[in-house]
C-alpha cells in the first residue's frame, strides 16, 4: 500500500531550495501574461534560495506543506501592512506548485496560517490578490472572503488592479 502523508509545518533551514522552486513554478504559471515578462523574471530572480534562507533565519512566519516528503507549497503571513483597513493579520503569499493545485492543499495552508495568526491575537485577516488572477479570486471567495478594498500597482510600467479580501 502506498501511503501519502501531508503535513504543514514551520519552514526550517534546508527548505530554501524547495521553497524557491515552488515560488518560481507557481509565479510563472500564475502571472505569465499578467505581469510583463521581464518584470516577472526579475521578481522571480530576486527570490532565489538565499532570499528564502534569510527569511527562514529571521523567523518570518512561514509554513510549508509537505506532500510525500517534498515541499510543494508555502504560506507567509504577519501583521496587516495597511492598518487603515481594520484587519489585524495578513496572509502575504500563498503558493502551491502547479501540479499540486486543486486538491484542497490551498485551503489547508490558508487555515493553518489563519489559526496561527488567531493564536497571536489577529482574529481578522486580509489577503491581496491581483484582480486578473481569477483562480485566486475564486479561491478566496470560496473560502468566505469579501472584497474590502481595490488598489493599483505598477509592474514594469503597466498598471494592474489588486483586490483585498477580508475575513472575519
Ligand atoms: C490559489 C491557490 C493557493 C488555491 O489552492 P488550491 O489547493 O488550488 O485550492 P483548494 O483545492 O484548496 O480549493 C479550496 C476551495 O476553493 C475552491 N477553488 C479553488 N480554485 C478554484 C477555482 N479556480 N475556481 C473555483 N473554485 C476554486 C475549491 O473548489 C475549494 O472549495 P471547497 O473546499 O469548498 O470544495 C492555488 O491554486 C495556487 O497556488 N495558485 C497559484 C498561485 C496563486 O494564485 N496564489 C494566490 C496568490 S494571492
């Protein structure tokens, strides 16, 4: 019998190569055609293993999802960066390797991050997504989020809309 084990745990030193590779694959797949190509390549290049190693060493709240012994997703979170929104916590990034999407892992990582934030006194949270990232928009709606703010950001000279989902 083949046993598959899923676990969500705090990232540790040694995970940086796997997280960088999930980041690379997920960003390419999610943002190709949304963020201009050269800017996307720059954004991915900045987030290599050394960037992630530093994030882990600094104890940035960062969880990874392990599936059959491999890191296939990560979620980073902390205090909400836009206090005027009135939400305590924020999920900064939630990404899964493309081949592991649509299996319930995103929901599990979201809930794990939300639980940790709640344990630190952040009962309400916000998450930003690009408006063109339809999969993320549907995902956050399905999880019960409602759009509480719209904003714009420039990528490689091109304007893109971002939306904030509030929870709780
Ligand atoms: C967005 C993302 C994190 C979602 O994770 P996932 O594992 O694919 O989603 P799940 O399988 O956990 O789905 C959770 C719920 O959302 C729903 N959902 C997920 N994707 C959906 C879609 N494209 N359309 C409609 N519903 C969707 C599922 O049906 C499920 O509902 P249920 O639990 O009530 O049955 C993942 O697809 C991903 O990493 N995408 C690329 C990167 C990205 O866009 N990240 C977010 C940036 S803000």
